[in-house]
């Protein structure tokens, strides 16, 4: 797993290095646009939820490359997609599992709790 996470981190650093305002060859630009599209997959539609719940001020992108790759402003919450929704679901799952474990251990004498 450590090698997998290292590879993912390296890929993110390579892809996000494109956002620095330097001239990029056209072939590299097409490759990086494909990588950014894969990286920005939002499986839960978190952007729409963030826009409905939060009222954050929209800002201009840092430079032209940010806008081209789908980072329309400087606000992390608006660019993060489902990140915070997934974190919330993980916390809920954690607390439910703790509660269920305590209920089952307190009623361990009953056959149904096993």
C-alpha cells in the first residue's frame, strides 16, 4: 500500500505542477488535461451540494492554467467536489460502528446480539 500511495502522490505532484504559470507544449497540455479530468471525478456531486449549503464568495482563478483545468476560483471548498461529503460519511460510519460495538458488548449474553 505504501508504494501505491507513493505513486498516487507522485502523479498528483506531476499533474498539479502544470498549474504553475509556465509555457507548456501542446502534447503535454493534452495529456495533463486528460489526467486532470480523471483526477477530478466527483462521484457524489459534492460541488452542487456545497453551492446550495455554503455561501462562499467566488473569486477569480489564480492564473489561466487553473481556469483551463477546472479550478475556477481560489476557494478550496468550491474546488474540492465531494471531499467534505466523503469525510462526513466516514465520520458517521465511525461513530455508528462504535455505538453498535458498545451495544453488542453490553448485551453479549443475548443470542441476538452475537
